[in-house]
């Protein structure tokens, strides 16, 4: 690829005047190139690099600091690990977070990161914020929404989008300008304690996935030939003990990621409908999320009433939709969470689970707040006098008796009625 044509594209793109710019600096390709563009193209007088520790691990934090030094920056490190676990991931569990098969994660972190960067930008009197989203993905909307709310006076710079750069063009520019790059997977990865996104937006339709891209998940064929037993205890909708030991939520999730991942749990390969209504093939690994969300749904089904369970599905779906679509700080989010929190008070119990080569089996359940009483419901028990239900069945059937008086042709349609009559005749 010709570097001259890329440089010409950058040179011909108009940019707004800026002085002091806050950078959402992760140390990855996009943020490092953004810093170089601030100096070469935007002519920024000062750059305030902000690195958010959201649980990506010490190795990535060290990389961010190392790349910052090469770019002659000293980043402001903001630790939000506890906030992310206690407020965001906790609610993701209680809300059974799922957007078409994706356990909502990166979409949450982007908005939390954007808020913290916006707060630093405001406190340092910056006139602009730069971030590394592309024009084909979702994060540009998520971060823009949050910047607009928490730093409304700042211009939002998105060079990858605004210069219309492809990933390959970014890499060429970085090599040409000697910008530090540590990307081993095209598209990079985004890791938090809840989920890891791999090569987002860069995976082709039938592209094979090599075994070495996984951090936690062992391919099922390589997983141990013996099942791993795990015990998890929930209180008020959240896991509090793993294998009998009380753990802070973030520590519990990290440990469960390793345990479940070794048994081949947590690989996700799916089509995702993005904010722009464009489909992409997305790859995730989320071992702990797979286990915890499966058990939490089961526990809710046990402990909540039918009305609560059915109504909450819509609440959960809306919560996940809002998080995914960059609406984390809309007032409606907190209204939804008020309902979710209210009904979690009785969602408590203990589960024994066997993990084996990509599968999980619940072997034992225990709860003091569950609503399953076999001595009443089981057909093996007397429970109550069944004759009492005859009158109840008659009353519940009355609306259907009324419908029959109108005639099946008008109710079901003539074709359906004829089919029903033919089946009845054939049986005779």
C-alpha cells in the first residue's frame, strides 16, 4: 500500500482548530496513531492522555504506559475496576444481560471510559477529546453520546472515521511515523473481567479461528477428560461464594473465567446487529458470564412469580438494548434498574454444576426462597383434592365456549376449519 496516497488523504481532510485535547489512551493502535495525528495534523498545543483501568489486566496497562513513554506522554491513570464490577457488571448479572447472544460488556465499558475521560477533559479545561472509533462500528455513537452529556463544550475528534482510514492504512502510517504498535490480531481485542471481544469487525464469514486467539477458553476437544465441579452461591441476585469461599465480585469472576475456560466454556461466535443495522461476525469469550447468567436465569425462574419472570424479560431486553446502543446514561436506564433491583431480593440460592468439554450440567439446587413445592405440585403427591379444579377448568373454558357459538369459520377461517374437519374425518 502506497504511504503517499494515505498521507495525501490525511493532508486533504479538513480538521477543526484545537488547543488542549484529552485522549482516551489505551496504548492500542488507534489511540497511539491518534496522538501522532494530534501533533502532525491537528497541531494540538497540549495532549492530556487518560488511561482507564477497567480490569484489562496489568500486561495491557504496562503496554499503555510503555507506549505513552515512547510518545513522550505521561498518562493519567484512572482506576474504575471496583465501580465497573460493583455497578455495571453486577447489574449485567441481575438483568441477565444479553443482546442477541452477546453478554453486554464492551458496550458498557466504552461508556464508562467515555465518562471518565470527559470528566478529566472538563477538569483540565480541554477544548477537545480524541478517541479511536471507526466509522463502521458502534463505539463512535456510544462515546459521542457520553462526551456530549459530560463534556458538552468539547469537540469530539475521531480520526479513523474522519480521515476514512482502513485498518491496513493505520498500520502503514504507524510504521512510517514509527508509532508504537503491539497489535497481534487484526482488529485487536478488548478485554474486561466480564467478556473479551476478539478482532471486532474484522472477522470474515468463513474465517477459521485458530486455537491461540483464546485467553481463557480451551477448545473443547483439548479440555480435560474429567468434569470439573463448581459450587456457586447467590444472594439477592449476585454470586457471593465460589466453591464455598466468599469472594468480591471481580475476584470471583476472574477465578471463574479460568475454571470454566479450562473446561471449554464461554466461546461465542455470532452474527451481531450493530447500531447502524449492519451485521458483523463477532467473536467473544466469556466463560464466567456463560456460567453465571445461565444459573441466574434458572434461579430467577425458581424464585420469582410467573408474572415477575415474564414482565422482567422485557425489562432485561430493554436494559441490554440501551446499554448496547449507547444509552447508558438515559434516565430510563435507572428506572429499569429500580425494578430489577426490587425483585432480586428473593433471588438467592446455591448451585452445584459440572463443567465438561464445553457443556455445563446443574447437579444440585438449594434455595430458601424458591417457589417450587413438589409436595403440592408433583403428580406423585396428594397435595390437594384435584376435584376442586373441575369448576376452575369450566370457568377458564367459558371464553372458548363463547367463541364456539360464533362459528369456527369466522373464528379460525374457512381453510383452517376445513383442514380440521378433514383430519377428524380421516381419523374416523
